[in-house]
């Protein structure tokens, strides 16, 4: 039986291992120490302990930009960023556990739950031993990077730290946005000097030390965003890359899977389309992404396709979409309903080619136009349902064919006798008009998701009597 105890128990625990990642973007030979806690005695427990709490923090660059939208700087205000030196090893654990207890009590947890939660968190925080180069060590202060609980503990400490200084300091910046240990602020130098503010920050805890960086020529990088102050004291944005960037990603000739290769380019395209860039910066970034693609062995068309896929506004029109389409006869009221995974314009041209070359057995549209000498042109083509999930094509084509009263289709679609057919044909007096349509379409989606692999089998089952 799978119990909570089994979910939190590590059957064959190992001692955490220390390794380092070089900080190539910083001067000197500094290394970021990381303790890999995977497989340690409290690894699974620490992954299940964190709870959510509010703070000044953001999750990503897009959330950061949203908080700065429509912000206008006043005279004397500057852009500034603060950084906590080695935050994880600097977190005062006893005070943070007190903050955690207060947080739990504010969320109306029972005292029994609060005490149990605190005891489990203490247990995870005390497991600070690790091995390196066949020797064993113990960390006495803070928490280790690599512990699943460390981000939560560090964020909890910083959240309480920010709340306290906002209440206690005479001056607190009106814009204060944090991502883990990096803080972006709009600082009013007319009210207080930066050195005085930093001194106050560093005086609260002996282990916590802040550094800062002031804007240069009205520009300040934060995460992968370059914040720019224009002549009107409004904020603009650009994509920021560190000086150590080599523009090298997974090359096209590597043996990584296709999805991994595209992930790096997708990341770049996502930034291009999601950041509010000016037209000049947008074109500059798009050109750079194409250069990056060429450097790594991809074609420029690959970037264009990714942009087109992620940004529907760049598409030419509905005729380039796929899904369920309808072709109406120009000389009568008959209609043809079909499906395509490609663009409906491509499928239309295929129907017209069958008519042109006399292949009427391959197209009901061509057969109707040839037998009756009727006309069908591009103006009679319509997309009636944009379907991007191929699993739903057969179901929705069958639904639309059955719903169409004056159809030139030679059959009822790929699922002629499925429950989809009965949904439309049933005589239900309680469902009329829009209500009935909505009910049917919801039933289709449920049917497709629950019965996809049995759809073909149900097509052979005759409809029940009386339905």
C-alpha cells in the first residue's frame, strides 16, 4: 500500500555530495558551491514541506516587466539593483524558523500541525553534512544550495526581511521587486543617500550583506531584461545578454532529440515575442536570433516558422489554418464538409485539381460539380472549426457532417454510427437552440477524450432503436 510514509522515505539514502559551478561572468576564480541532496535521508521530505507565501518577489522576467509597466520616474529617482551576497549560506535559520511558525499560525493551522511542521523543517535543516574529495563536512550556518527546502527558506526569510524594513525604515523605495536574491528598485536620492540605505540594510543581520549597482547611462540590467530610462523618464525594455555570452546553443548536428534542439530557439523566440520591444529593438533581436540559428547550424526559415507558430497575428488568414472546412456550391444550396491537417486552401486546390483532371471518384465536390455543371470557387470556402488537436478531427468532422442538412458528402464521416451521430439525431425537447448546440459540442469533447482509442470500434455498432 502506498502511504505517506512510503512517499517520504528514502530506502537507500546516501550522503549529499558537493560540487562547484564556475562563475564565469564574474571576475576572479569564484565558484558557486552546490550540495546535491538527491537521495539523501531527508530529500523526499524536504520536497514536500514548502508552502506558498506572498512577498515582493516575481517568478520570471515577464512578471517583472508587468510590474514596471506604466511607471514614470520622478526627479531625483534612479534605477538601482541590490544583491545579497551568498544568500543561502547567509540565511539565519533560527529567525527564519520563527518566521515560519508565524506564517503557519497566520494561516490558521492548528498548534499540533504547526509544531509538527517546525520539527520536520528543523530536521531537514540539520541535515547539512556532505562529502567532497572522500572527506566529510558539516555546514553550521545557513542552508545549502541543492537542498530542496533551501529556496523556500531563503524566500521566506527575504519576504519577512522586506516586510519588516518597509514598516520600520523612514524611507523605503516605492518600486521594490525581487527575484530570489536580486532586487530591482527605483530609489529617490532626494530623500536618502544610497550609502545610508545600504548601511541600514547590512546592520540588521551580521550574516546578510547587500551590494548594489546603479544605472549606467539610464540603463540597468535585471535578469535577462535591460531596463532603459528614456528622455521622458518612462521605462523601456530590451533583451539583455551578459558579456560572456558566446551565442552557442545545442548545434543542429548534435545527437540531441529534435525537441531539445528546438527548445533553445523557442526560448529566444519567446523572449522576442513576449517582451514589449520597440520596432527597432524587435527587428534587431530577430536578426540576432537568426544569426544565432546560423551559427548553430539551423536555417533562418526555422526561426521564421517558430515566430509564425507562436504569434498567430503573423499568419496570412484563415485559409492557412487547418481543421474542419466547408465548401458551398455557387449554383445550389449543397455543401461539402471535410477535414484537413494542412491548410484548408491546400485542400481546396486538391478538390479543384480532381475536377480539372476528371478524378471525380476521389472528391465528392468534383463529382457534384462535374455531374451538375455547377461552379465552386475560393469564395465558397470557409473554415467552420479550427482544430489543432489531430485526435479530435474525425469526431468533429462527423459531427459537422451530421449537423449539415444540405450536404454533398457521400457518407456521414469517418465515424458514421458512433454516439456522436446519436447526439445530434436524438429528439430531446429539453435542449433547443444554442443550449442544444453547446451541449452536443461539450459531449463531443468528452467523448473524444474518453473514447479516442475505441472510436473506430464504436463506428461499427448500429444505432439503438428509437434514437
